[in-house]
């Protein structure tokens, strides 16, 4: 196998929104350093924004006094039922406007209202003509990075003899070349995780999930194996979307003001408000905050569906007219084209009839209405007084967005406890991480990496093992993919999705679980990990890509289950409920759940960290 | 709606192979034409469709929930900076939309290295801040428990 070694000053893993932001900012602060971005697809159209978007979901509008970062922190904290890092969320909010103004300058068409301000979709969101959003952002990254490696998948991070970050290994998914990237600073921005739970779509349609198929949980897999402290992995979530096509609902609800009801035309949340208040109000009165937290709205829909009063309808027919029709359709065509095809295929006229809404299978993400990811240091001006010497339980250890591993930074879906960033906030967090990464690089300029070559050799052998296994065993069977000695990625993935769905609160078990079920999940995941190590087989480099994506998904899933087991309460009931701990418990559990994985011993250490409120609650 | 390629139209240029975020458009070894090797990993982002100058890539609604007969075609023009959509229903209803995709020329973004560099110092300002925020300074809160 051909090998290439690339020496870098700053290595960026994943060229989505956060990765592109990191490249831009790193170059601004460091004119001569070698900034290398590695992307498993093509940066022009990669990541969650590959298709485009029709809205920017995080914009303060401080120049027009529309919002304040404090207001944003309060909103986000309510939506996450009281558990967020105020310092991280505030930090994104205070910088996000400059990101959006750059996008505007670069040529992203942002809609305007009659005052010339950006057209608001809702309080925090603005409307765009965003078909080319990613291509525009990628252009900026290409002008910033020294080199971009497209179609190279990173499989593992490397640490040096002093347990500091030293780079990453991966392979070219087209010609198989083995890559070693040596770097003191690594920014992981490899996106979230779809396809860890059985999707509602099946067979040929299985690729149609809300978060894209290529969101492979790599960020989590890489960070977990590197021993970074993870946070809030239990807060995996599901989104209410148009049934089958997964069309977005934001513009329909916020801008077009369409209402959702059960089949009888009733408002699900109003029907169940009392019940929800009793179990889930906590100390902050979540059932009565405005807007209602996303998970509580999802919960009320689920209650109606369970009672047989479904489907839940979005009443497009009450709001869509010839005048605003274009807006409704563009919302789909910019970011979920398949919903338009579902309407066309099923002869649905949205001006005449409502469309069904259904909560999706769960996803792991750090940038949307949830907060999975690595535990990271906050900004110095806010967080430096919140340090206690133990990184895994502090808010600050020197470098903003550095994980608990020296030299390993995180942004976007990879950074935990920092929700509601969306596209603009992810780019912004990439910028924040890159500025402090440059600082780290300057502070450590006299250090030299001590990488053990035999470790790299072992990583290389391990990476291609599935192909070796296939070549060794392929003549044992006549044809096909049923073998006693081989497990293909799609077989392993099906097993993962089934066990997560059935035991770890997927849609198939009405998003409900318990200690018993989670322990079953854990047992089966352990066996799946063993099978991956002993049986994973790949016929070619494309399958090898899918195989390593599966590994990252398995690690993500294990972290999720370990975290869910630890949290003995039901904190986000629309996302999942614990049948054995059915209520929210603010006294015991308004805490972060953090974990650290020991990849040698294959064991997890799990612990809680108190939530510190920094912004006055209004 | 996973994608497929019309044999008569594909010239084998490779543009779709190059762009697919899912790495599922590959060449068929024998014909040297592109095809979707893994339809159940297709997100229907239509990037392959948009990039094909010969309109050789098309989509057919997912077999598990989209009835046959509907179609969506798209023409993305990066000189006029517009995108045109044509939607055709199973029952023959047609919809046509056109949207802008960019307000500036492709390639016109000024690299970050061409801006004067600020002092890194100890401030919390990111590149081009506070000017690009259009407010006087980067806001802050004190890290003290309320
Ligand atoms: C359907 C949909 C609608 C949305 N709507 C909106 C909206 O209206 N407004 C809004 O602001 N946000 C929206 N979002 C959210 C937004 O897209 C995400 O928050 C944002 O893209 C997250 O940024 P990221 O950089 O963390 O991840 P991504 O942008 O997904 O980037 C991750 C990158 O890492 C690469 N990668 C992954 N693994 C590896 C590996 N092992 N090696 C190398 N590269 C790797 C991927 O290919 C990808 O390019 C939407 C998302 C979806 C899917
Ligand atoms: S872009 Fe079009 S012509 Fe070129 S290889 Fe793909 S399908 Fe064939
Ligand atoms: S629609 Fe998107 S995911 Fe599907 S083949 Fe085309 S480029 Fe790939």
C-alpha cells in the first residue's frame, strides 16, 4: 500500500461548516503556517449543508438591537431543559453576527425586509436563498488553507509519547493511499451522527434520513478513542419533520405561521399541558416558558399518536397562498428536495390539504437543538474563574474549545454542551477554536512531537485489516455476502440500528427505555465491537470507508447508552423517556453527564459535573 | 429518490463522481459511464444532477414511499447565478420556480491573508471584529455564579 506523510502546523478534520470556519480564522491569525484540511468527500458539497439551506438559524442582529447574547442563552437553556454551558453558548452568540456579515459580503443571498434588515424567519433565524451556501463557504476555506485533501477519511487520531495530540491517520477512499498527518494541533469538526438508530425509511429509501447519511459519528468516534472527555451523549434527539421526505418545519411554523394539530384538529400541547407540567416542570417551569421547549412539543405529539389520534398534521392549506407559495417550496428545494418529490409523487396539493408530521429516528449532534460532543474549555474572559484544576470538571484550562487532550480542539457538532449553533454558529465555533489553536501553536513552538513509528505501522495494518480479511476468505464461499468468517458493514450497521432502536429508545420502542433495556443494549454493543475486530470485511476502498464509518457509529452508540444508563431521570421526554425514572429531577440531575473512554481497557468512566448559571435568568 | 444515469447521455466526464458527498457515484468499469453504486445511501441532495452538463443524471422517487410518475428537473447556472426547478406531479400538475444562488462572482472572495492582521493579544476579538459585528465592541459577561 502506498503511504504519504504530511507535516502540518494545524490539521482540520472535516471540511463542513465548522471546518471551513476554522480554516478561515487560522489563516487570518497565522500567515505562514501550514494549515491542512482533510475531508472525506469534496469540500464544495460536503457535510450537512451539502444540499444547501433555506435559513440561517442563528443570528443575533445586534447592529439593529434585535437580540442580545444574554437573551439567546436564556432561550437555549430553556430549550435544553436547563442544562447548557452558558459560557460556550454566550461565546457563539456574541461572535455569530460577524460570521453572517461575512457570508453576506461573500455573496450568500440573504432575504431582506422592508427596512433593509435581514428577513426574520423567527426571533433567532433569518431567511436565505441558500442552494449554494456550502459552495460559497468552501470557496473561503479554499482561499485560506495551505492544502485541502478531498476524499481522505480520517480513521484515528495519533497521540505522542507525552499523551499530547500528534495528528491523525486515514486513507484515500478512491485509491486506498495510506495517509499520516503529523500535527501538534488538530481541530476535529467531523460532524454529527445519523444512522445509529434504525431509520423510519427502509430498503431503497434508507438513505433518506433527516441528518445526512454521511454524518457518520466520526467526530465522536475519533474523540472517544483519543480519550477526550465527552459530555451529554445521552441527549441524542429526534426532530419532528414532514413524514417520509423529512421536509423542514421551521419556515412553515415560524414564518408562514402554520399550525400543527392531531387528526381531530386539536393542539396536542394544550391537551397535555397539565400532565406535562406535573412531571417535567422542574424548577424553571418548562411547561410554561415561551417558546415551549422542542422536546415537550414532540412529547405532546407522541402522546397523541400513541392514543391513536394521529396523524399529526401541519396545516399548510390554511396558510399557503399563490403569493407565498414560492417561499414554501423553496424551503424544501434548498434543503430537502425529496419532500418536494413526495408531494409530487403523492399528488399532495399543499394549498388544499395538510401534510403529516412525524418525529424522526434519533440522531447525535452538537449543533442543533441538542448538545452531544466533547467537553471543551471556554473563553478566557468568561470562564477563567471557573477552573478547579481537573479539566473534566472545569470550564477553563487555557485554550478556548480545546478538549481535555492537549492540542485537540473541537467545533460544530463535535463540541458538546454548546447547542443551537446551527450552520452559522458552527462556522463561528470553528473560528473560535482556530484562533485559540493558533495561540496554542505559538505557545508550544519549542516542543517536538515524539511519534513512535511502530504505532503508526500498527495503525496502518489495522486500517486495512477488513480488506485483508476479505481477500483471505473470499474463496471460502461460492458467492454472495453470507460467510461464517466475515461481517460486511451493512450487516453490522443493521445490527447496530436494530439494537439501538429496540433497547435504547428508538422510534420502534416509542422512544422509551430503562436500566434493563440499556444493559441489554450495552451487552450487544460489546459483542458487535468484538465482531467488528474479528470479522469486519471490505471488498474495496468504498466499503472500507463504510466499514470505518460503522466503527465510529458503534463508538458513538456505546457512549450514548453508557450516558443514558447513568442519568436516572427523564430530562427530555420527547427525545426519550425512562420508564423506571419517569420524571424530571432538578435536585438530583440538573448536571452534565461526562465520560472518558479507556480504549486499552475498553472501559468507561462516567461522572457528573454541576451546571453553573452565568447569565441572569429572565 | 435515488439517482440513476441514462446510458445514452453519459459521456463519462466524471463531474458527478467528483462531487457526490456520499461517495456513491462511481464509474462502471466496463462502460466507463457513471452509476449509483449504493442507492440506499443516497440522500437525494441532487448535487450529481446539478453538476451534470448533459442532464444524464436523474432521480426516481424512493421505491418505499414515492409512487411512480413524478419528476423533478433542475438547471443550476453559475454565470447567471440562478437555479431553475421544474416539478411534475404524478397527476400532471406542473410547478416552476427560479431562485438566486449567489450575489457575487464565483472566485471573488478575498482571502483572509489579504486583510491587515490585528494583534492577537488577550482580547476575545475574532478576525475583523469588532468592525464586522457593526457594533462597538465584542460583548462579555463576567464568569461569576449568579
Ligand atoms: C436537512 C437539514 C436542515 C438544516 N437546516 C438548517 C437551517 O435551516 N439553518 C441552519 O443554520 N442550520 C441548519 N442545519 C444544521 C447545520 O447544517 C449544521 O448545524 C452544521 O452543518 C454543522 O456543522 P459541522 O461543521 O459541525 O458539521 P458538517 O457541516 O456536517 O461537516 C462535517 C464534515 O466532516 C466531514 N467528515 C466526517 N467524517 C469525516 C472523517 N472521518 N474524515 C474526514 N472528513 C470527515 C464530512 O464529510 C463533513 O464535510 C440543517 C441540517 C440539515 C441536515
Ligand atoms: S456528470 Fe454527467 S456526463 Fe459526466 S460522468 Fe456524470 S453522468 Fe456522465
Ligand atoms: S443525490 Fe447526492 S447522495 Fe445521491 S448520488 Fe447524487 S450526489 Fe450522491
